[in-house]
């Protein structure tokens, strides 16, 4: 896979992951925890595809293959890092929405 193809694989999958994480939060906000969990899992799966592509680049670099740093790769890395933060925050926000929901039921 060409360097640019790997970057676009990362960007597209991590964009999907981020959208799924946001959907999970919105579903929790509306009390739909089952759909929220499915969206979170879908986000994790898309994120895994992006991380595997990222690992390809790291392996190439570790094997001495030159990896050109350019704006596309920087963008892919940035999106990857932001999605990781989004994933962690999604898990925390989902937990909080569940707590609020169950406290309101008492």
C-alpha cells in the first residue's frame, strides 16, 4: 500500500470512528444505551482498522524504509490522536449519562 493510501485509510476510518463515538454520546443523552453501546463498539472497530494502518507505517520506518513526513501524514496522525481522546471521553460521558439516568429513576 502506498504511503498516501495508508494515510487516507487512517483518515477515513478514524473519521468513521469519531462519528460513531459522537453518536454513542448522543444516544446516551437520549437514554438509548443499547444503541450507544453498539455505536461505541463500531467506533472501536473502525479505530482498530486505522491503528493497524498506522502500525504498517511504523513497521516500515522501523525496517529502515524512509517515510516522508508531509501534511497528509501529520493530518492522519492528528486525527488518530484526537479520536483516541474522543474514545476515552466517550466512555466517561456514557458512564455519566447512565449514572444520571439511573439516579433519576430512584
